[in-house]
C-alpha cells in the first residue's frame, strides 16, 4: 500500500485551499506570507518525495504532490492559486485543462478525430462502434491511453519544475515560481507533447527510425518527447520555436542531473529546416507581436488635464460627500426596519443633502458644470469591467450637479482611476507593481523627498519580488494620499440597501490594497482591482477619450512606454525637460529615478536610438527633396554646418551604390542611410537646440573631445566637421553676424581695441555656419577683411 503524504494541520489547511476553496483569497494577503506558503509547499513535497523520483510516479502519487504544492486536487487540471498570480484574468490559464491544451495543438484532422472519439465514448457507444465512427486507425482505448500518458508526463514535469532545480543559467539550482510553471504548461510543454501524441496517433504516416520500429507498442507513459525532432518545429512561429527549444534545453540539463529522462532531440538552430524530399509542410504565420506604443502627446495632455481637474478640484468635494454619506448611513440604520425601508430613508436624506450642496472650485467659484463631459454607466458598473464591456460601454453623460448615490459612486470610481493614471504615468511601473501598491506605500526620506515603496517581480528570483522605491512628483503624492482616504471611505460606507444576515458576521480583517472595486449597483469594498487595462479603458470612455489612441488599445504598459519616451526625449533634447516632467529639483534625483529600473533603461535606450535614426531620416529626406534646387541653402535642405555637406555627399554615394545594384532610390532608402549615418542610433546627439553632433562615439574625435568619447556640448565649435545645424537657426545666425559687424565698427570708432577683437571673433565664428550666409556676408568688405586676415595669418604660421 502506498503511503500517504506527511502533512501537518497547516499543510492540510493549505491542501484544502488548493483543492478549490479559495474564498480566503479574495483579498491580497501579506506578500511575505505568499513566499512562505510557496516555499513551505515545496518543502512539504520534498519531504514526501524526492525530486528525482517525480519522473517515474504514477497518477496517484503525482496527484498527492500536486495537491501538496497547492496546485489543485483534480488530476489533469493544474490550478494556480489566485493569491500567487493576482494579475491573471483568464480562468483557462489559472486552471489549465492539460488534456484539452495538448489536444488543441494537434493538427486539425487529428484534433477533430479525438473530439469525435471522446463524444462517442461519453455517450456510451460500444468500442466497436466508436472505432467505426472515428477516423483514427486504432482502438479508441488506445487513443485514450495515449492522451492519458501525455497528461501524466505533463503533470510530472510541472511538479518537477516546482520541486526540483529547474532554473537556467545562474539560477539553475532553484525551482521555478508558480507563474512561470503555469505559462510553460499552458503553452510550450503542451505543444511539445502534442507533437509526440500526433506521431503516436498516426504511426503509419511517421518514420520513427530503426530505434522506434515498434512504435505502436511504445509505452504510453513515456517516450512522447523523445519523438520530437528538429524538423517538427518548422511549422511553428519563431516565438513558439524559441520557447519549445528553451524547454528542450531545460530538460537536457535535468536529464544530465538525473531528474528527467524523456528529452526532445531539438537542436540549437531556430530557423526552419529545409526538407530534401516529401510534400511541403504549410508554415504557420508568425505571431504578430502588438508592441506597446507610447501614448500620443496630445492624448496624454488631454487626459492629464482631465485627471488633474478631478484630483484637485473635484476630489475635496467627493471626500466630504463620502464622509456625509457615512454619517447618513449610520443614523438611518435600524435593525428593526426592513432593508427596503432603510433604503428609502437613506435615499431621501441623501437627495436632500445633494440638492442643497454647493460645488465650488479651489478659487471659490461655483462649478456650474465640469470643463468636460463626464460619462457614467447607468447601472454604475465597477471599474473592473469585462473587456467586452470596455470596448462597447453603455455610458451616458452625467447631469450636473449629481443627485444620486450611483452618480456619486461613479464619480468616486473615476477619481480613483484619475489617481491611478497619474501614479502609473509618474512611476512608469509595470501592471503588477502598480496594482501591488499598499495604502502605506508613500514614504518620506530624511531629506523630505517622497517615495512610493512597493515590490517589483520581473527579473527577480524571489517569489514575493523585492522592495524598491519610486521617486514621486508632488501630484502623484497628492493622488496616492487622496486614494487612501477615498478607498477607506468607500469601505466604510457600504451599500445603500443594508444586508441582513441570519448568521453572525465574520470578523473582517483590515484591507491593505490601495485600488479597489467601486460599484454603484453592488458595493464590493474588500475586493481589489485586478484588471488594470479594462479599468483604463473605462476611464478613457468616462472622460470622453479614445480607448485606442494612435490605433492601439489603451493598456497599462503603454503608460510605461510613454515614460520611456519622455525620458528618451529629455536625454536627447535636454535633461531639464525631464526634471520639469517629474517635478524634480535636481538632475541627480532624475537620474536616480532612471537608474533604479534596469528594464526601463533598456526601453529608454531603445527609444533614444529610434529618435536619433528618425532625426537623421528627416535630414536625409529633406536634402533629397531639394537636391535639384538652385541655391546652396535650398540644395542642402536648409541645413548648415560642415556636416550638411557630408550628409549630402553620403546621399550621392548611397544613390550610386543603389544604381550599381540595379536599384533606385525608394521609400526605404532614407531609413537605410539614416541607420548607417547614426550607427544604428548610437550617434547624432543633440548638443544644444538646433545643433547636432554627427560623430561616431568611440571612433571619431573632434575639437570638443580629443579622446573619441561622447561630444562635450560646452566645447562645441562651429568649425567642427561633425557639426550639423538645423534650418531654423539661419535667421538667428544672420542677425548675429549683422549685430557683430555693427558692434565691430562701433567699437573701432571708439578706439576700443579689445572689444573690437571680441566682435571680430564673433563674426569669424558665425560666418561658416551656413554656406549661403557665408557667400552673402563675404561681399561685405569688413567681413571679407576679417576673414582674409585670419586666413593670411594661418598661412604665414
């Protein structure tokens, strides 16, 4: 008889929760307890069974381990507790039907045949009749046995990932966190096993080779993955091939260490393998990655102004009204009355209060209506609406002033989302980081600087992430502190219609989450906000804004990309811009904000490179557009500086190269040349407004920096061959030369030789910045004399 797992009372309680009783997980418990639960479940599993033995366990034993690990007590279903993955909204991913996932990856003909067999068996048809109905060439029990074996293999592997040293690289001696295990089981491992299942279901169509000649008699409890060959990955997208190969490499390492035996024979090459003979296999289309785009500037500005108005003008009124609603609820509560009678009392008193309430702005002026239309759902849906509802919301314009409880809750909901928008845009945090903020997140350093203290999970080995700080601008501090007051008031108010219960009320622990559901139809104050993307769409609709700005759906990561774009623009234009955006008092504070997030740095660098390439592309296109012009200025697209001639020469060389290759200048030619001129975005740095340094850092030097490093803006000289000047500076340069000449002549009349020498230097510094201005001013005898004298001195020297 097999021994039962050793469990303590706390372990039994954990197993009970894993078996499906997750009512205690509606709130978000302390993060430390999550880490302790995950580590404790793994330790209990290792006490029961060694990780090396997982690969050979039967159904009963592997289910015991799955149960101890808190991944559910139903065999064939891998469940991830909600508390371990609070951002997951898909029930299919949270509770994976392993058999269904494997079948979903089978070729269409096999998938339909398996489903037909399942339906027939479920309806109680005899095996002989089922075999006649099915298009498969084997007995239905064999089909079921093959799939059952695949499910067992997948379950063993997922258990091993949670128990054994399944990491890769430096983390090879640690187990994987539950969210990673969930993703692997849902996608890559299910796909790999589907390949093995497909070969076992159609042995007559497969060449198993000499070592697998008895394929039909293959044990269905193993050997699925070893059937996978490199060419079997040809029809998959590149991202899937990469993920499947990654798992194959993980299994290889586990096999070398004695933890796993069934390993795919997948090579290192991710490119499709060209077949020598046989019918061509249709290639699946590449997964189109919908990359997160920064929000348009105008969109951020408009939604930002609306959010600021809600936070600064409307919030004080809503908080005061919420306090009054709490008082009305308390004084109207009477357990001797029916809930409906209490509802009528509350509705009457609240309507009377709101009818006499005066709305004023921060300047004391009466608010006759908001500066923009606010749209509220008639039924007061909560901010965690479904994606379908977010795409097609049924919202109506709020009549001012608000006169009902649903109107007030709807405004509170939008105030919360205004707080969330400002905080997410200020910190650039990921979805999990933003939603994971607690009510005590605002901290003040000894120097008085405010920070948001939270946890980050990405690129962190610990299951509970690690603590980090986000520097906060003043508006974000105000938003966070107001949000704490708002969520606490909403929780204290409760529903308008009191709920009566025959059973005594359970003790409710104080909530810690910062963002909650605010509903007009059914108040759920203890439920945390989970779907940030749907909430943002709801907010955009309420504010009369597009839910797909720039043609892409509004989502939380676009806010992060927007922050990266602002930083990149500031670093490529002027750091002062970034200081103003974040409200920082010093550049050191701004740089600290950037350096605390390595992932954000990568986004910033990528956007900065793209901006440099686009700047060079614009220059190339404008010069090409005007290359037939008669004047020098127009022929260079209006650009100045010695580098303008260099770019013009590079365009000519690039065109000649294209001509030799039998091609002509096309739509992509400017981008291709810009990529070359900027060294894939590493060069072309803006040293001051309108002045671009085109030198390659590390390979070229100039007057500002002889060490071939990055340009030194304070030492940039107009004579540098790498200097490119934009056309809008021409008028300023022309005026500067004019004023310098006049001042030179005036100081000569007054006998001020030192002052006259200064203005002579100004004329010489500006004369070569734009070729057409040089030609124009060289006709002036004074300018010609000043430039000629310097040329003569240089020749004598």
